[in-house]
């Protein structure tokens, strides 16, 4: 994310702001910036007297202000980091008293996760004017594989696109979880390594053959034998592959295929934008469109809705997850 890179570069160059208000639904970048400030502004010797870590659940706004108004001891700056600041959301606007008259030798970092300031109110406007007001937004799942590639490239690693897709599929768009798994791989593999599906399967435990990516691909080209093997694997491992998680994946896949059929411009970038998918997947949709007509796709979507209701106990109380997995293939292949 360019905004994060700019913040970190400014800190590296010791171009500090008196306040960093880090907010938003994606906690990963909030932690990245806060941790970077904690580790790069003060020397180890300076931290003893000049680094304060506070937690929102344990304090009041008055405590933050009192800490922020202190002078540094034998250092140019003091750093005050408020973790879990969202616990102070009911009184957060009263921080305006400090923001309007900040201590220039204090760097105040507010980690306001899963929430954001009201942009119409005074605090948001004041922080934006005097410091950094950063909103950390979740990445769309279609952007996650490229993010994984980018993160590894910074550390002198590479990864196959299938490997990146496997991680996204297994871990979702939780950047913190994904980063933890990437760090595990980097501990095991030497710099310059290329991370493959085989390495991911061996070291993280994600199957390179039995996953939703492979299931969609098999169904898309009507390789029902392979699709059966994957669904049978899911049926034998229902806790790791719950039916209520698999059905929405297939529903969204075929919904995107329906959109593909309706597009007049089927160039790679146009399709990727319309379907909100990584360009890597475009060819899979092109092949699937040759396998299923628009009418057939509409019927499959209707079938998946029915199966979803059965999985939730509506009209299919006697069906086990294994029965439903079999029915998915029977109905799609019909």
C-alpha cells in the first residue's frame, strides 16, 4: 500500500508527525505502522524513559493526554502508543483538547482498530491537519494473491500464482494470518527461493490438490472425475471443509461465470475488473463459459441456492454433509 510506504519512509528519514491516528477494519497495517514507530524512533537506551505503551481498556483520554504532555528524558522525542484505542470510542472526541495544543516532542500513536473517526467531527479534521490520519481498509480477496507476491518480493522470495491463490483461499483476506504463514515459510526456506504449491502443502498443510481452486477449475472444464475426488475428500473431512463454506464459494464462482457470459468486452483486464478477480483467473472463466451456456449457469445457481437451504436444515433434514456433497456434483453434472 503506497500510503503505508510513504508513512514508513518518512519515519525512516525522521520526518515525524506529532500524532498518528491509525484506524480501520484491517488491523494488519495499523500494527505495521505502530510497530515501526516503536522500533525506529528511539534507540534501545532511550526507550526505557521515553516509550509508553498504553491500552485503551485500562485508561481514559485524560491519561493519554497526561502522558503525551510530558517532556522526553535525555532524548529528542518520547513515543506514546495507545493499543486497542477503539475501546475509548465513546470518549475519543475529547482527545481534541490535546490535538489542538500538542507537545512537539511527543509522538502519539493511536491504534483505533475496526472503527474509524467521524470525518465530519472536529477530531478527524484536526488530526488530518496536524498529523497523520490513516484508514486501513481490507483488501478485496481478488487483490490478495498480488499482495502476497509483492510481500515476498520485498524479502527476496517469489511464489507461483497458484501458491498465492492457495494461501488466499485457505486464509481469506486476513493479512495478519497470511503474513504469519509467509514468515514461517521464510524461516524454513533460503533467500531467493520460489514458493510452490508443494512447499505450501508440505510446510503449512494446505492441500495442493484438494481445495476450492482446484474444485472450481475441475467443474469449469467438466472434469467431473476430479471434482468427485475433491468433493469426496471434503465429505470425509467435513470439519475442515464445512458444506456451508463450500456452497457459497461455488455460488459466487458460477455467479461470476454468469456475468462473464453477459460481457461484450471479454479482454483480460475488462473481465478481471467486471468479475473483481485476479487476471490469473480470467482464462479459467473463458474455458468454463465454453462448457456451460448462460441458461445452464442460471440453473446451477438456482440449484446451489436450494442445496444451501437444505444444508441449513430447510427441506433436507435427513441429508448428511456427505449426501449434500454428492448432490452438488449430481445436480451440476445433470
